[in-house]
């Protein structure tokens, strides 16, 4: 069985879900219904994340480290 993630325009979502619901559940199973958020909307939805990013962008360049200097 394959899993596919789709982004469906609001104007056709009811029709699309109606169609999917007419298949046998052994053939197609709706696993999850979610509302799509852009990256920007997602970040803004996490409390404190936007402010954290703003503060990090104000950090002086002298405090940055290169990728080679990171301790993984």
C-alpha cells in the first residue's frame, strides 16, 4: 500500500473527500485531515518562535560559529 500527501484547494475539498469516501476502506483509508500551513504560518503558530528568530537575527556576527566549529 502507498501513502500520498495532497494539498487540496478549499473550493474542491468537499467534493474530493466525498469521492474518497465512496471507495471501500480496504482500498483507500483517510489517515489524517489537516489544514495546510505555509512555513511562515507554521513558525508564527509556535508561541515565542517568531520572537526567537528575530532575536537570533540581531545577534552580533562575532558570536556566530562556522559549520566546521559545531560540536555534533
